[in-house]
């Protein structure tokens, strides 16, 4: 059993209080850099979900949060962002220890993005206007937005606080109350966020956190009759379950952000291959490739293939695999042993299928007990190989070649997913044509990126359902639209 460090946030947060799970049950959270137990986390059950939903329900039905003016919610959420910022070091360390995330990324990307997300949605909320529709004399017809109610957020382990903020920002700004269910591998930073919310003056019951297992806590939230909406980020298989849960319970709104098998196309007219190589390596290996929008398929024109491969391998050698708490670390461990085994299984399968391993491919630093895998590149991957079709969710890049832009677009779209894609081309016409033909929620041109706070993020096909995170689109998904039709006599 782990000796919980005093300061570790390990308990459920319900109605503004840190509480044990029913029966004081706990589960172990493991540091993937060492394989050792970090802490014992409250293991919530359906009974705890009932309590958390009741707290969120009461905060919604009777509490001040949905009744505040948008400007007051904005002020409170700005305070929340400021408190998160003041505690960024602690949150980043928790993310490095639980998720294996390089501390430089946690401090330089995840935490600033989390703060920016809360601020952006806070700032937006008192600028979104309701509508008066042209109903003619004698009537006043208004279309007003109202918060949907109790929103459950079921979260993944790859960007724990950032994904939480993508749900918290718009849902809270619009006046909803929430129950968060962190992934079982990464509970602590989300629990800490809820504690910080209380410190920032967010009323009790507005943010509740129920750590625990998906099949218990996630399912109970999905099936709960008093939950009005579930915002889920995770795998497509689990996302699908939430549609069943909703159908079998109260038809709650379901918003799914799921997996991806994202292509990066390098068109024949590209001149700056150094730029392409930088983005290709970054998009494949950043966050250990445990990133739904990582470009895991590099589709390169056959004329540029040899030169680009050399540049990519050269860069991959600079990605230091190490303890994520060290500043120089660029690649930390994978999230858990089972996941490492799955990623290494993909590597072995790709070798058997005839893909050519040109970099990495092994577990490293095994003596630490951690689950480290080298950045890995396979060349000569063909479209029917599992490596070209399945989401690996690890630092593994599959390189394929094409002859014509039409062939590249067909290959890129030959996937069940549709989350993100990138196109590199000198000609704007080629780039724009490709961008419009790619069936993906985000297409980056001559870069690898996901836009900024103002752009929606979500997927086509098996990558998503029901809405979009980020931007004003995220506000819409946490609101009901009400028509008020007044006969003015
Ligand atoms: P996962 O689907 O295993 O788990 C996600 C959440 O669902 C966790 O909180 C888990 O406890 C819960 N869950 C698991 N089984 C459940 C069940 N039977 N009923 C209810 N809830 C259940 O996903 P993961 O492994 O944590 O995350 C990786 C996946 O997330 C990848 O597929 C990745 O592409 C995806 N992802 C997508 C986005 C996006 O924005 N599209 C962002 C990040 C991650």
C-alpha cells in the first residue's frame, strides 16, 4: 500500500468537500516512470456518483451559479484561472508523475493552455447575445440560451488538466454545474483543480470530482437520470458506450471526442523539407505520441521520400527519452505497462507485416521500472497494414509514399477516423484543394497545429460525435435553446 504524501490530492470532491469514497475504498495510482505506487486514490462507486450528481443538481437547481450574471461568472472564472496559474508548478509536477508527461511540456504547454482556456471562455460569456426573431407586430419572439444543467465530463489520461479545462471552461461559463470523472491513471491533478476552484470562490457543488474506474463511475454517470449532458474524451470504443447509456436512460446529450489516425501529406512541390521534418517529428512524438491529433501517418511524395526520411531520422535522434521530471526530457514513459505492451505489440506486428524499421522500436530504461519506448519510425508501410489503420497512441510514425496528389488525398481519407490532418505544399491551390477534400475536423496547412482558442476542435467519422470542444461552438453544446413567444396584444 502506498504511503500517501501529505500533500497529494487523493479524495473525491463532493459539494465543495474532500471526502472518502463510500466504504473508504481506494485504488493505487502508479508512477509510470518507476512502476511504483504513488498514492491511494478514493475509489468511487455508483453511490458516490449519486451523491456528486445530487450536489451538482442542487447547485444547479437552487444555487447561485446559474443565476449569477454572466459578468459575475466571468469574474469568478478569471479568478479560477489566476489561482490555477499560481499553482501551475504543483499541477505540472502531478501531471509529470501520474501521466509521465515531460515537465517542460506540462509547464510550457498544458498549464498555460489550461489557464488560457478558462480565461477565453470566461471572457466570451458576457458577449454572446440571445436573439429576437422577426415575428411581426404584436408579438415578441425571443430565442434564449440556457445552461443545460448537470454536465458530466468523463476524461482521458493523456492531457488531464487540459482536457478538463476544455469541458470546464465553456460549461461553467454558461452556468452549468459539473461532475468530473478523471481517467483512473491520472486522478490527482483533476482533484486539485476542484480544490483550487473552491479557493477561487466557485460555489460548492459546482465542480465535483469522482475518481474511480470507467466501468463503474463512468457508466454510472452515463446512465444517471439526473445528468443532462456527458462530455466525453477518450477512445472511440468507450465513446460509443455513452450513446448506449444515454439511449437506455434519459436521452442525455452526448458529446464525444474520440481517437484519430491522422495523416500528414507532403506534396511534390514542397521546397522547405526542414520545416516538414520538424513538424513531422514533433507531431508524431510530442506527448509520447499519446495524442489524439498526432500525425501518425506520413504520406510523402515518392520524389521527396529519401531526403525527408534522412531529415526525420536525424531529428528523432534528438528526442531524449528520460525521467519526465528532468528538464531535458522530451519523451517520458507511456502511461502504463499494458499500454506499453500494446504499443510494442504494434511494433512487432509491423515488422512481421514487412514494414521497414528505420529508427527506434524498443523499450528503453527498463532498469528504472518505467514504461519507456523509443521514438520509432517505420518506412515502407502500406495502406492495408494495421500500422496504417489502427490508432497506436504511442511514439510510432508510419511512412508511406504516393505518386499524385489525388492518390495522397485518397490514402489520407482511407481511415475510419477523421480528427486531424496536415498538408505541406508550396502552391496555395494544391494546399487549399487538399484541405477542403480531407475529411477531418482540423486541417493544418504548412504546419502541424490545432488552431487557437477561437477554433473548434473535434472529429468527423469515428473521431467524434455531437459537438466540438473549444471556441464558441463549445458554448453552444452546453446550452439549450428556448423560444419565448409573447403575444403583446
Ligand atoms: P478510454 O476510452 O479508455 O477512457 C476515457 C475515459 O472513459 C476514462 O475516464 C475511463 O475511465 C472512462 N471509461 C472507460 N471505460 C468505460 C466504460 N465502460 N464506461 C464508461 N466510462 C468508461 O480512453 P483513454 O485510454 O483514457 O484515452 C485515450 C483515447 O482518448 C485515445 O483514443 C485518444 O485518441 C482519445 N483522445 C481524444 C481526444 C479528442 O479530443 N478527440 C483528446 C484526447 C484523447
